[in-house]
């Protein structure tokens, strides 16, 4: 009997009294379990990789550690070519036909080819960051969060004398170090956008060049402040999807003073918010997990020297964890799955210049995307 089957036959009805419950839970994140589960349940699991080909043509291909060849043009059932902006648990994909202020969005489920049009947010604002998270599955409940840089308001102020943003407020922002980000939230329950309170940061706070992470009912971005001392340069910005509140979390002491030579990135790790830190000098990867007490715990350290000999780092950048034992990496025109326990590397060529990659795991059951209002 497999270790998974052995665990399942000895489980106590109440998981909190199971001495092996944690072991069984961890096994569900192993790549072997993911492969068996996908085969037995017809679950699609992998990454939606978006690339730009000849003449600017966009393609959205599915790459998986289960199949050596990508599934091409997974979103070709939509009315027009789209940019992917987010994916979430349950296999939903948020995308847009363009990157203009007045563009609408599509929410879709690729396995069932269902899609709905999400109305355009405030056309006055330029989208800087946008993401989504699922808060309920039955019925489906999701939220989309859009951040817009308030500095773009000055362009519209010259053309709109009746603007809600007064000259007094604008002048205050010019002479202070405070920087406001307009926050709009789309709630699938009402199927409409509403403006939330502005996010207040400083002019020295920058979003790091990586995708946000959805974990533990929230959205998370790695931030960098170039004016802080070396121990507080990096922080984690989080949005609570239920409370609709923002919070900053410090990084582990050993990470906060790091320079830009090392790779630091937020990841989703076994359903929790995590961090990876690749030390370039030693090719050692530290993996951190944020526990329920908001304390960073170092999960383990992975030796990537053998991987570096096959795929030079950071030429191939670590993107995320595909499973508990497998890293997913992105290069210019290829992606790689690396099982650091077996040291097996699976490299897949993707035509064109890779723009983004989003993890997706979904079944083939129809879902009601838009409620009856």
C-alpha cells in the first residue's frame, strides 16, 4: 500500500486528534500525489504561460509537470485575444483585451469554457496593480482589487475643473512624502465596482517586479523602500479580502537587509504565505512560512548547486512552487520544473517571449460565474 493510502486508512474521524494528520496533509502537496489526483479526477493543473510571438500575437499555453508538451491557446474560446492578469483557486482566470483605462475584463473557467464580462472600473484611473481572490466556492464569491497611482490624477485635473480631488489635497501630496493609491474593489455578489479607501504609502515605496500571491484569504505584494535603513528595506504588503484592510508585515531579520543581488520573492507554500530567498554566492534557497501568529518560520534550506550547473541562475528565475518538492522556473522562451528531492529537471520550450505565468488547478465541473441579481 502507498504511503498516502496507509495514512488514509489510519485517520481518526477528528483530524485534530490524528498524530499523522499533518503528514497526510503534507503528502497532498507532493508532486506524485498531484499527478495521481489529476489522472484520477481529470483535474487540470499547471501554469498558464502567456507569451508574445511574431507581430505581437499573444498566446496562452498550459504547461504542466505531467505533460512534456504545452497545451496551446487554452483561452481561444474567448471573443478576442486577452492579457491574463490573475488566476485563483478553482481555476478562474481574470483577463482583459487591452491595457487601457476603459477596458473591460473577462472572468472565465478554461476547462468548461465559461466566461462572463466584468464591467470596466473607473475609466479615469490607470491600472497599476490588479488581482483577485476567491472568498467562497458554494456559491462562488470572488473579489477583484485594483490599485491606481494617484499621480496620474494631475493629468486629469487640468482637464476636469470639477474634479473631486481638490488643489489643496494635490498640493499637500506634492510637498509631503505621502503617496496615495486609489483602491477599487469588484464584488461578485453585487457585480459592480466600488471605490474603497486609498492605500497610503510613501513616494519611496516600490512594488517589487514580481506577481502578487493569493494566500490565507488575502493578497500579498513584496515592497521595497530605497530610503529605509538596510534592516527595513523589504516589507510585505497584504490586503485582507474579508475585512478589506491593508497591513504591512516585516520580513525575517536575515532577509530585511538584503541587497538586490539575491532573489527574494513571495510564494504560496502549502496553502500558506511564504518567502523564498536565493543566496547567489552559495546557491542555497531558504524557504520561509508565515504562521498564524504572524511569525516567519524557516521551513527548510534547499541546495541548488546541481540545478545551477544545468540551468544557470538567475538566468532562469525561480517563479514559485509547483508542489512541495518541485520548483517552477521561467526563462526567456522556456519554463522548467525541478524536483529538488530527486534532482530531476523537466524543461519545456514555449514559443515566443514569455510575459507572465500563472498557476492554475481546476476541475471540469461547470460553475455559476455571475449571480442572478
